[in-house]
C-alpha cells in the first residue's frame, strides 16, 4: 500500500512538473513576442520621428486609486486540469474584470502574469474614484465566487487577493488608434505592496483610500505596512457596504441612499465641468446670468432646501437643477430654460441619474421661467433661489448688470424706465417659502424704497 501511494505521489509530482514547464514555456514565448513587438515599435519611431510625440505623452494625476488583484490557482486543485484550460479560465476572469472596470469608468492598465491592474481617476480626473474602485473590487470578488460556483459547485480552483491605494501617479499614454496607459510612482508601488499582504477573498485598502470611502463601506483595521522612509502605512479590510446603503440578500448591492450619497460627492466633478462650459461658452453680452449667478443659485437652493426639511435626494435634485438652469443661454438667450433642460437630459444619464430624477430636474429648471408659477415645494425653493437677489443688499448693482445684459440685446435701453419696471416687479413679487420670506422679505421692501429714490419723474 505504501509503495502504491508513493507511486501515485511520484506521478502527481511529475504531472505538476510538466504543467509547470508548459506554463514557463508559454510565458517565455509571450516574452519573446513582446520583445519582438517592442523592437518593431522602436524601429518605427526611429524611421518616423515626426509621429513619436503623438504616440506617447505623460500626465500627472494628483488623485488616482490603483488596484492590484492577484488570481492564483490552488495547487492541489489544479491536478488533472491541463494548462490550456487553466489559461482559458484566467482569460475569462480577466475579461470580466475589464468589463467591470469599464462599468465604473476605471482604466484598465495591464495584466502581469496572474495579476490584474487598473486605476480610477485617469484619464478623466475626478474625486469619486476611490469609491468606484472599491465598488469594482467587490464586484470582481463576487464574480469570481459565482463563476467558481457555476463551474465547480463548492470546490474552488482560484484564490483572489486585492490591494488598493490612493495617491498621485504619473500616467504615460501611448498609441493613437488603440490608446493604452502605464502608470508609475509610489502610489503604484504601495498598491502592489498592499495586495501582497492580502489573503484569499480580502480587499485591503490603505489609510489614504479608507479616509475617502469610510462613509460608504464597513472597514476593519487590518494592520501596518512598513514603508521605507515614510513610516508605517495603516491598512484596512473592506467587509462590504454599510447596511443602510445596501440592498439585496448579499448586502453588496447599492441602494438609492448610496446613489444619493455618491451623487452629492460626484456633484463637485459635474459642477466643475458645467462652470467651465459657462465660462467658455456664455455670450459676451451676459453680465447677470453668468457663472456667479449659477453658483449663487446652487448655494441658495441648498440653504433653503435644508431649512425647509428636504431629503438628501431632494437637495441633490435642487443643486443639479440650479447648476443647469442657465446652461441653455449657451444655445439661445430666449427660451433658455427649455435649452437648459434639453442639455440636462443629454448629460445627466452619464452621471447615473435615473430618468425619473432627470424629469424632476427639468421641471425645476422650467419653473424658473418668468413669471414664476411653482407647483410644489421644490419648485418654490428653485424660484426663490433664482430671485434671491431681490432681497439682498447688493440688489441695485446686480439689477444694473441685468439691465446692461438686456441693453446689449436691444431689449431695454433706458435705465430710468428699467428702474420703474423693477419697482413694479418687486412690489408684485412675493417669496414662496417660509425660509426665503424670513431671510429676504424685509430687505426687499428696503430695496423698493432705494430704487424709487433713483427714479427721475
């Protein structure tokens, strides 16, 4: 019996040795192909120096989140499976990882043997990438679990370890028809080292990533990672979404509360994009409906919204409507509310807004069309915020910018007549919300007397 057991062991060792040799030969073949391709590229650049600068360039990203996930076969489970089947499974897993990365707008960098590498926050800079990368890591882990269950039931062939770190990177972009990225820096090195600490099924993150995602995920302190010349790096283990932000039996599916919380953070990126658009595309004759007015409205809807008891989602809808409400002026000053709503419908799906949310936002934008006729509390808040200047101490200089804007379009030419119209408009205007009335109504009455004093009879 002992001799038979020894013979079987020898056969198994010999088989594993053959499989290992086949894998090593495959890797060497790939390395030779890579060297050949690299040499051909260098020859091409040498022959055509005029395109070299177009093929490759570098850029600095101050906040990127780098993910390394390592997929390795469990040795005793690989017995009896030929190396080609193993490689096919690994390819399937990595293909799905690439799809998951794309879903979360994360850039796939490369695969290194059995390690998949990607980074959030490149090539488009954003502040949401730490949350997106952790969400992607959780989805990758769930995929491998389901994939294995479908193929082998309770048996497991693969073990998966993940490490994530957030910080600055330098990205090199190469190619023209097919763009590829490579990233370098301490952030990349630290992410790789965090992954090396991970155990099967774990998603480890550095303290830098933790501070940016802790409001969304349940994380447990894991330990310290010594970093040369920089002391210890605190490491945390991501257990899953916070219960109040998740749905489903697994607790890994984000619910509406998660999406709203994420949207409020993502709003900063969207605001930067829209304000940049207004700065560049608003007509020269716009003196009142400018970037400052948009910022004022966004600020005011949040202030009044909280005071009126709005939910987090309602605040997000109000701020988004405030941000987009004058974008239509880049198309046409007349009926700009309609054009602003059309632009919102075009842009907001890419930021994860639902169709129902988009329609509510468009209704809020259209509510700012004069004369104001709000149909609900959110529209009342929107209208009060848009005309907030009527009760502010800077009413007269702001009013004068609106006059200059109309004058530049030949819609109003006489300042005295304009002041008369303003007195008539303000006298007939009333704020809709209790908050706006308490904040602005008294000042508004003072502005009426001030502007009356400027009118020449």
